[in-house]
């Protein structure tokens, strides 16, 4: 997990800038003989794709993915399958209006990575953020759609649970609702409210933050590599690496600071299938860095984008005080499109740990204990 | 960053169980010719050491560290310095009362890693948690005390900012106060309150969670390796890998979800030293995964320990329903001792990124830009 | 250094098959602000390119490289420079005559990776070897041409020093001659002989092995990361990873087994520039895994290609005994085109270690000692 | 594979200097529930241990290994087994006669790593080579003895096949003979000759090189991670990382440069067990970086030690020309003790690849193909 490569055994190496010819990634370590088509990947990319409602940036990008290597037509079945060698996924950039950025070419946007990239590398790719652009997250979604197929029985779903100060009502949670509104919001009532709320934000040229929750079901117990490769540590890094994310929590997260030991304990009972079951899930499916078999629950906070119409004080590349206004096409709430990205990162972490667990311990887990 | 090795270039590999002969770590990649003595490391270990007040476990461990390799007496100065080769730090276990655990030998403690270790590895080291014990965190503190010396001018300090639902009052923040009370609390009024509060928790055989804040000052701008080795992503993994941590945030963290783009922007002005200065620090010192030069601010939530006197429902290793009570010597609030651990992990991440930055870009940063 | 990623800090991730749409790599960790154009890379690719003489395969591939990311036009100078972010290098495949392989579709070629890929992955990409094709080595040359620019003052040159049983006469060694004959042979007399010799091999439909020597000059002393990341260990892995390589040696190599301690010692004297000089170079520029500052000398043995016209006994994918003849377009001596590949791998290892050394020790080395 | 950590999934991190308190390593990633005792490890260490005949250094080191973590008494069987957590192996240094080195304290030994360590780190640990000492190789043997238990059915054996210019006669090869003479020589006639030969070298205060061959049997087909983590590339790095090694070859190695494609091809036929068998093993058990299932054959060349009685020209730390004679207790042929070290490194590479293969492809291989 370093630089532009994510993961250890299931890993992908990402490239590309907002206004270059293409973005993409090389997925390495994927098991062989897994059916995989560009169409399957496209389904997930389409969820992240900009320009689908008035609540996301109006940049028009088809985000059409091509598989340039690592697949082969299986003769027996006629299906296209992975070969175990690197899978190259490429997305060409289409709508690159570099002119949008000429006015702010030499200015740093407060709260944006342009400044730190320039301090570090001495390069200021003002065109849409260059490598720091949210455009890079498309390749995470592409890689994540491969990862989903690596862990048998895995389901990873995400939802927006807070926009600005407004949280969803969990008693109204409906996963089907998530696909019916432009916010990936599981609460139909709150989704309705968000339309008006975000219209207000958008029209004022402002932006707002959000909180996203990702739930992974079907995660086998035993995944995780203590003590510095804990499953939750890797999830935290994965989610925090997404643009604009400022906080990550697992299970009860920060609320667990307020709990007593009695309230926090997820009690256990033997279930009907001869396996232990938990009576609650404060832990969010992870104990000691290892999955329990319960759903894994992670949340992350997304700050508001720095691209706003209100002038902000800043400096330019030449050391002068100045002001900046960002007039490009931007998302009033970048948290919305972070939903499929968060899902993808969780899927990648789980695929990686699934392979690591299989390496060290072999297929399956050790339970039932008495039979060892 | 994987399994029992933390870090990439500045890294340490940890070993040892709660009730084995010793715990320790091998620090690798440390630059040569840095003065280093066991006494310096001991200072930090003593802060984490148990049994120093009635608010932490009464296990008596001197936690005396020995340096078994990687240092050499510099002839010119007579000082002991690092050699650039592996620094082995060892702490022998002294107070291992295994009998304390015999009553719960075959039972899983709800909320504890014993269950998941058994599911994963088929091994149940019931004696104090084995490898999953908080005892392992001593080696993090030892490694962190080496890391602090790698980054010139670096200061890393931590404080407990919340216990249960009770937060400190930031207007009373006093770093000197942190060393005057047994809670590492920066607010003298709240520290007084915590004495009574935690006594109540302790006497009832319960436990409580906490939130810790770590602030790193003197961090050079430019540290961080986008996009999957971002400084904040690594901090998130480092802090989440600490036992019992369930949430991590940088700067405004989850509160930034409620902010507008205007409020979240850290505006800039040219400072008197010819460098840009920021007018606020919502970002917590990191933009786009790269340090800005402002103080880095991270917080993490620690859940209450699962070792409590109130009986909880659970199962045993043989698939029977049962109840469990934990009578060993435990911390009513494990968050207290997490303060020096959090500091250590932050120091290790910064040392690692300091070396990575020097590798790619060389000494220093690129500013002032016009002079390049 | 694992799977399809080579290197630690300066590293590249390779993708693509012989008969897919494209091959390429993502170079990550490259320092910023290094001038880089596709033309510079093309110079090296053209040396490896097939079809340039009757002594290499007649497959016609322009091997035209494109830089898809990681460079930016420096405004001050107008030059294209690296940005410090991933450099994507892509080479499209043009001449893919898949029909050539239909006759051997289900048969394993003795001495070829087709069998082991099928055993491992259950996939048999019969079209020119798929991922195991020597075509993959083009991306190594591309990555190596970036690596050459990372280490200031570095020169890496290679030569063919043996074909079949015929060695060059080192007394006639002339680096300029290497570019004058189609064998990269530094001995003009032997080069003349190789023309007739290899014509004989070629016309008989056979193939022959070779030995390549690579010499790196301008390598700073101090590069290397003992004890498992030794410079020579990394060179050995790098060269052994090239297709068809079966042996690697540094300095005197296997001949040093026959030497006495007296003969093997590279004696030292203080040189005119106030630095130690060596009176010989049996060590090949490396002691204890660390560069001495002398030229680094590595050699590797390349086996003959398995693509020959003489029938060989083999089995097919369905478990039947059979015979195979390979009629495609192949190299009678694959060792020839291994020269630029070996150079590239040596350059990549040196760039990686240059960055690793800078990370741990900072710029430069510690000599002169008295001034420390 | 970097710095002082070897391996990816099965890996060990080594520490310690020749004249420090102890040497040792932390073995990480080992599968759980493998029976392991210190006695088993000691068997292999005793083979490498100095002072066992007049042909190795007279330093008296019991090399007694202790397991400080990572094992647990399995209750069901009463056996000590691995837990899946880090296994700490420690060997205390006993016989540290630092005075032996005082005469050469400030001088560099030609052909020894003392110079390059000083250039790199600015530290000159003159006492027996410090970290660069062959003493470090004891921990490789210890780690290797754990690795041997990871791959079911694996046997790794080594032999000295050449001393100085004198090779063994392979027609007399007898593995049992290897344990009967102090040279690990498989040829009883040549072993007899080596006694006189090496006595002559020893008495003259000189030293001599050697070639070692390691053969691994029972290696499952399919191990290896192309294209940069090839099994042979990793073996090359592993063997080249051993002190004093200057060359590595697989199968026919450098001799394959002289072969034609016809002679080099290992032809195949269906065997009686319904699996393909090879009619020869020029490849040394590896094709395309992946194991074929045949025995893996690797050889490496060991240079003569630089510790000799004949004066050699050198410089001192202060930049003066001088001469050096090494009077300590040294091995006339360090290649002898390299035999168990080579075995250990091969075992570690195979254990690592066994786990990596299991991660990506699962248990077993894909053959027979028709049944997939």
C-alpha cells in the first residue's frame, strides 16, 4: 500500500491526470479463471460517472473502460476469464476543457491539493487538479469491480447517511431506495429533503460535506493480518486515501468512546447452524483486526469541495497575496459520488485480505474447533 | 505496512505475547549516526507503563528496554549512535500471572480478539490475550521514540480529550497540564472531574471509552506519497491499528461533513518569513495527502475494554452457551495509556514519510517557487 | 520486487501479452522535474526492436512508445518534465499473426513457459507465449530509459561476450564496435565470425545461447541495502527475471571460486583526488552488497530459444504424447536482443538504490571520513 | 525482500552484529499449527556452527537458539506448535574476542565490506565485520529450518561441488557421503583430496573459493510469480545475498549459453501416474519463472575470504596508504559453511512462493487440465 499502488496481493497501480490523455490502472495478483467483462466493470463506473444529475459536476465523461490485458477467451465455456496476469483497465479522457482553469492558473485554491503538490514536486498542474483530481477515483471503482468477484459470496453496498448537518433516519433504511435517488440515500424522506437542500447549496455556488456508510456482507470470519495489517487499519487507510475524506470509523466508531464495557460487548450465543452468532454488532464486524463473520460496517466523512464561487484569500505561485474564485464545473456535494468509490475501496481491501488469509491459513477457517 | 511490520523505509517488526518471555521489535531503515540510548527510549515507555496510578492495570511491569543491536560507540564523540543497521529493542516480561486467566480459559470474551484469533489460527492463547494483548503496544512506544529522532525539529504530543461523554474545554488547553494528571488531560478542571468519574467506573468493575488527540509540530511541508500512500491514509492505518481503536479523524474530521466550502477553506496569506501562512487549520495540516507545514492534528476513539466484572453471555471453544466475567487486572479506561501509543504511531508515520520524501525529491522542499 | 512490479522506490508495473492490444508499464516513484520525452525512450527501444537484421525475429513491430501521464510542460523552460506522479508508457501491438500458432495450439513446447503457466493458472495462451513472451521485455527497456536519467552521471552499457561456445577476445574490446554490428559484440573480429556462425544456426532452424555483460559506470559509492536488499542480490534478481536467463555473476563471478584470497583482494591506494582507488576490480564494483564506486560489472547467461524446427517429443493439453515443431518467426539467438534489456534492468536497480540510499543517508556519502 | 527483511509472505527480519549481545530474527507469516521446537532448528544450526573441524574458524559458538515467541503448547496433542504470529528466534553471542581486531581497527581489508559500510554509513565496526559478518548467516539457517516445515513433502539438500579449481566427479555423487566429511562433499574420493588440499591453504594463511549446489525435491509445480517475482529470480537474489557469493545459476546455468535449442529442450512424455514427465532437467526445475515439478537445481560461487595472512596494500580511515594482515580466527574456505546457508535460503524462497501460490490460485495446481 504505497504511492500509486494499492494493496498487497490483490493490488492495483493507478495512473493518469484529470486533463491527460487517459487514466487507468493495472490490477495485479487477481486469481485466474474468474469471468470478467468490461460491461461488468462499466456498471459500477456508471454510478460514479459525473453529469448524471444536476447535483454532480456537469463535465461530460462517458468513462468507458477497456480491458487491454489479462483476460482470455476460455475455450470450454466461451467466456472471457482472467488469466492470473496483469489486468490493464483504461479510461480515455474526453471532456477536457483546460480553458476553464486559465484564470486560476497561478493561484492556490484554499483547501485544495494544488498547493501541497507544488511544494512537494515543484509542479503546478492547474488543469482540474492534475493527479489530485477526483477523476483518479474512477480507476478505484474499476479496480473494485474486479475485487468484488474475488471473494465468493461478497456483497458491498454503500449509502450517503449525512449531508451537512442532516442525518438519515435509520428506522427508514431501505437499500432499494439507494438506487432510486441521485444521492445514494437509503432514507426516502431525507432523500426528498436533500433535493431542495442541495439545490440551495448549488445555486449559492457553495458546497457541503457528507458522511458515507459502507456495509460488506458475506465476509468470511478470519480475514485480517494482525497487528499492523489489521483489517480495520487497512480499511481506514483505504477510505482515508479517497479525495476529501477527513475521518473514518468502524462499527460504533467515535460513539464507542461514550460506551461502557457492558454496552459495547457484542454478546454471543450458539446459533442454529452450529456456529456462534452475535447478539449485536458494535464492533462493526471486526475484533482484534480480524473479521468476525458479521457485516463489516465502515463510515467516512467527506469535506466540502474547495471549488466555490465565494472569493477566498490566497497567495499565488510568485508569493503575492490575492483572492480566488473557482468557476469550473464542480460537485456541490462531492460526498455523493464518494459512495461507489467507498464501496470499491472496501471491496479491494477485502479481496486483498481474502488472498492473504488463504496464503497463511489455507482455504476456509478453523471452526468448528473440536474437529481440528 | 503489513502483518507485524510497520512502515516502509523507517519500519519496525514487532514480536511477543503478553505472557511469553519477552516482547520487542527490530527497527530497520533508521539513518546512521543518530545519537540513541536506552534511557531516551525508557522515558517514553515509562509513560505507557502500567501500574502508575489506580486508574491503570495493576500489573507490575518495569518495561525496561535493552538495545541489543544497531548502535555503536562513536569514537570521536564518545556517544552511542545508530549504525544504519537493525536496532533490536527488547523488553522482558516480568509479571506474568497466568493463573489469573484459568477460569476463562475456554470462553470467548465478548468484544475481545480471543475469538477471532481462534477462528483464524485455531489457537486460543487465553493468557492475557497473547499477541492481541495491549502489552504489544509497548514496542510501538519504543519504536516511536527512535522515530522522533529521525525528523529534525519534530515534536509529537498527545492528550486525552474525551472520557465517556465528557469532553475537555479547549479554552483551558494547557500542554503542561498533560504531565500533571494521570489522564494525560490538558484541561485541569476536567482532569479533576475525571478522578471521581473514573473511580466510579473502576469500583463498579466497568470500563469506559475515550478520545485521544495527537498534535505533531515541526512537520516539514511536502511529506506524503499520493495517492495510496497519503500521509493521512497512513496515519489512519497507524492509529486504527492500535488495540481498541474504532475511529480516526484528521483536522476537523467528521465535523467537516457539516461545513460549507467557505467555512472549510483554510485561507492563505504571505507571511513575514516569505512563506505562505494559513489563517486556519481545518485540514489538520494535510491537503491531498501531503503535509502543508501546519501542525498535524489527528484524533482517535478508543472503545472500553472488554474485561469487566458484569457477566456477559458468550460461548466456549466447544460450542456451548455460557457466561463470562473477567477478574484479571485491567484498565478501567484503556484510552489513557493510548496517549503515548498514539504519539508513537504518529512519529513512526512521519519518520517513514520523511525518508520517503527525501528519497524522491531530495533534501528540503521546492519553495520558494520563483527560485527554482 | 514482486509479481509484475519491479523495484521498491523507483518501480514499474508492467502489463500486456504478446498478442493483446498493447503492452506497457506504469513507472512510479520517479523524482519530479526530470526532462523526459518519448523520443529519448524510443532510442533505447529501437535497439531491442525486432526485425532489424536477419539475426532477429522478422516480426515487424515499430514499438512506438507513448507517454500517457506523469509529464508536464515546464513553463519556465518549455521542456517536458516528470511531475513525480506515475508515468504511463504504452506500446501498441501491431503485427500479431495469431495464425502462426494454430498448429501448436494444444501442445507444450519443451523448454517454454507455456506448460508451467498452464499448470499454475489453467490458461494456455498459445499465441506467441502470451505474458511469457519476450515481447514483455520491451517495457523493461522503456522503464530503464527513465531510470537512466535518475542517477546523475550514470552510464550503463552492455555487450554480447559469448555466443554458443565462442567468447570474445577482451584484448580487442571496443565499446564503439558494439553499435557497429548486429550482435552488440565489442570484438570486431569475433563479430565478423558470428555472422557466419549464426547464419548456420538460423538456416538449420536451430537456436543458440549467449552470455551478456553489462557495465555501469558513474555509480556513486554507498548504494546497496544490506543484508537482504544487497545491490548484487537485486541485480541478480533483475537479470535472472529476464526471459531465458539461467545464470548471473558479478565481477569475477564463478571464476572467483578458483581464486585464492590473495588474488581476489582488490588492493587500495589513496588516489590523486583524495579518495581511495582500487588497483583491480575482481569484486565487480560491489562489496558486502554496497557499491564501491568502481564500475559495476554483471554478466548473465541466456539459453537458446525453444522455438526450433527440429521435432521434439512432448505432450498436449489433453494428456497425449505427441511431437512439436515451432514454425513462427523467432530469434536464432535471443541473447542478442537481451543486451538492451540487461542494460535497462541494471539501470532500474541502480535508480532504485540511488533513491533508497538518499532516503536513509541523505545526499552523497560520508567520505572523507575525517571531516564528519 | 528488502533491507533486513527477507521474503514477502513467509519472511524473516534479521538483527545483530558479530560482536554484539545477540543475533536473531523474527519469522513472520508462518502458517499456524505447525509443530516446531528449538531442537529441530538446532539440528540445522549445528551444521553451520563454527569450530567443528580444523577447516572452519576456531571461534567457539554454541549457537544455541531460543524461541521467544510465536509458539504455544497445543492442548490436544501436547506438542508445541506455531500460532501464526511472529516467531522470534534468538542466538546469544558467546565468544567475542574483540581484541583480535584491534590491530586492524582503522584499516580497510581489501575485498571486505568494512570499507563500503563506512562509505555508506560513516560507521566502521571493525570487530569481526559487525553486521557484515558471516555470523549473520546463522539466523538465515534458523529461519530456513522453519521454512522447511511450511511446504509439505519438501526436501532441500546442498553439497560442495567445487573447491578452488577442483570439481567433484558427479558419477560418484552420494548424498549420504555429504554428512560423512567436513566439506559437505558428495564425492568420497574428492573429499579425501580436499583434506590435504585445504590443509595446504590453511597452513599458508591463504583462503580459497568454492561452488555449492542446492537441490530441492518435492517442489509442487506452479510455484513462481512472473514476471518480476519469478521463482528463479528470487532464488538468485536469495543466494546472491549470502556473504561472499559472486555468481548464481539455475539448471545448466552458464553452460546453457553453449547449448543449441535441440540440446536444451527438456522433452516430455506422459508418465505412469497420468502426469507429464520430463526426459531431462536442463531447466533446473523452472520454466518461465514457475516450477515444473522437477527437482530445482541451483548453484552458487563463493569467493575466498579476505581474511588472510599475506600482507595486502590498503588505506586507513584517515586517508593514509598502509598494509594489512588479518590474524583473527577465520575459515580457509568459507564455501564449506555456505552449504547449510544455501539450503536455508532456498527453503525460505520456496516457503514464500508456496504461500503466494496458495494465495492467488488456492490449494494445489490445475492439472489434469481436462477435469477443470
